[in-house]
C-alpha cells in the first residue's frame, strides 16, 4: 500500500532511549515521503564537541557558548547531521556521547537555543523524533506518538545495536546506563521526557518494528492525515 501525507504534516515521536523511535521514524518517513529529523543527534553533537574540546559538562555557560558557535555551522537533514562540512554518525552513537548529550540536554539555555533551530526545520512538514517534540518543540503537531518499552528490552536492543557496531559491551552495563539516562531525562526541570497529554502511547516491548509502523499508519489514516494513493511520489 502506498500512502500520501497531507501537505505540511508534522508527526512528533517521543520516547526513551532504545524505544525504537528512531527506526520507526525513518520507516514512517520513507512510507510517507516526509523528511525525518532525529533531534537526539543535535544534543549528541553538543555532547561530542564538549568532550572533544574539553568543555566541562557541568559548566552551563561554557556549553551554551559552544552551542551558539555550533548552530551556524550545523547542517541537519534526513541524512543525519554535519558539522563544519563533515557528516558525523558513528562518532555520535557511542554510549559516552549519549551520556554527555543527556547532561547538556538538562541545561535550559542549551535547550532554548536548539528549540528555535528545530522549529525552523520542522516548519514545512516532517517526522521529528526526540524527548520533548510533542510537549515543547511542536506542541501543535498534527499527530503525536510516545513510544516506549520495558527498560530491560530497551537495554537489550541498545546492546544488540552496539554489538552490531563491533563494540563489546556487557548487557547489565548497558541496562545501568539506560536506567541512569531515563532518570536524568525524565526528572530534569526543563522539557522532561513525558508523553504529551494528546499523544498516543505505544508499548513496543512485544511488537516488531513493522507492527508498530502499521499501527501508526492505521491511526494516521483514521484521522484523515494520510490517504492511500496510487503511487509513491518517488516512483
Ligand atoms: O535519542 P538519543 O539517545 O539520541 O538522545 C540523546 C540525549 O539527548 C538523550 O539522553 C536526551 C537528549 N534529548 C533531549 O533531551 N531532547 C530531545 N528532543 C532529544 C534528545
């Protein structure tokens, strides 16, 4: 079945680490021919650069200065994120960068600066995934989903992803890391991880990715936000 999205459709997908939101967002974007923006990459880029430049992760003013420098040099689209002309991917995926990202993401000034950038990029329709898309970045998005799964299952998924990247890691260590990250992301004062009041919550613990995507497509169709069309615009 081919689907066409309503002009300018914005879909927010939030959820904790390892909930599968990135994969689901990419698959949905392919099916609907919409750009997909992974906002975690922005926070990861800031964390990565702070680590590389030796900026202390508890010095909010210094991290905020770094963000102000970074924003004009950032290119960010469905391919991912580039900084000073270099596309970054593997460098941003490591657990230590994720932890640094979670620390800088708790800083209100960092969030404030990145908010405007995210809103500008989403203006003409997109699928955006993160932690606060439905609550803060796009509170008026036409559709909002909150994807979750048990902590153990999310740890197992992250562990298997890291194994796939050739990193030897212990499942219990990954679980402990996820637990700490969940606590930090959900308990921070500004834009904490939580479902928007009007978000549809999907627990993916026992679902395959394609089942999650099908469920979302059915919901979007029921709401009149997408329609079956004869052929995909790419064909
Ligand atoms: O989704 P991720 O693991 O790539 O995100 C990395 C960190 O960035 C995560 O710990 C929380 C933070 N983040 C956020 O606070 N708000 C977002 N919209 C996206 C990510």
